[in-house]
C-alpha cells in the first residue's frame, strides 16, 4: 500500500463522498482502520457499518490493528454496527441523502465519518447505484462517507460499466495504488 494513498484518505475534505475499491482484506483494513484511528484520535465520531461478518470480528481486527476500541466506544467516538436490511427498504421511500441528514442530526450534529464496509449481495446493482447517486458527490452535512467495495465484485458487473457509473456517483476514488478527487 502506497503511503500516499493513506495520506490522501486521511486528508480528504469534510463532507467527502468516497468510493474505496480494495483487492484484499489487508488493503481494506490498512486504509479504513488508519482512517478510523486518525479520526477518533482527533475527537471525531466514526460510525462503521459491517455488511459481512460480525461486529465482534471487526472490533477485534481493529484492536489487532492498534485501535483502542473499548476506550473509544466509552468516549462516544466509535461505534461499530451491523448493516440493517431495513435501510434498503427505507431508501425506497426516502432519498439516501435525507436518511444521512437524519443520522447526522440523531448523532448531535457533530462532525463525523461514516464507513460502509459493503458487500453487493445485500443490494441489487441498480438499487445500490441509485442509492449512491442520491447521496450526491459531496455530502450536504459535515459527514465524510467512505463506501468500501471489493473491486473484484464491482468491476464484473455490466461488463465494467457499473464501475464507471459508481465512480461518477462519488466525489473521491481510492484504489490500492492511487487516490484522487473526481
């Protein structure tokens, strides 16, 4: 992993909407956990949504990485939660942008980051793309949103066109060897 990629992710401007395509669990954890560690260290709230696996497994991986999970949770700076399929249902009635605004308000209108560690089976490709588009390329509230996806899944859909459409739905792109604003 190039240090420039991690530096870029840490320095993304507030309210960024980023897509992160990773090739391995190690790459994913290096980028996301470094970001988590940086943000909670600055006193910001980080909400980490787990799609595959368990909350306990992700928290243990964070501990192994060096994040003081229990202390940060007690301080109200870190929450790790399981993806709720009701979110998919909610986006059919309310745009994702509005759901994110409500989430921000419920958390006390504080500067924060939301990380979604995604897996595609929970969503149809069309639905997921529409949801990502409805967030906008930049968040309307001071929430940085990183959407992590396994590149081997995203790049196969629609003969690669899905990958291009997903890039267009985000304001920043992060790959194992490069990161840039779109």
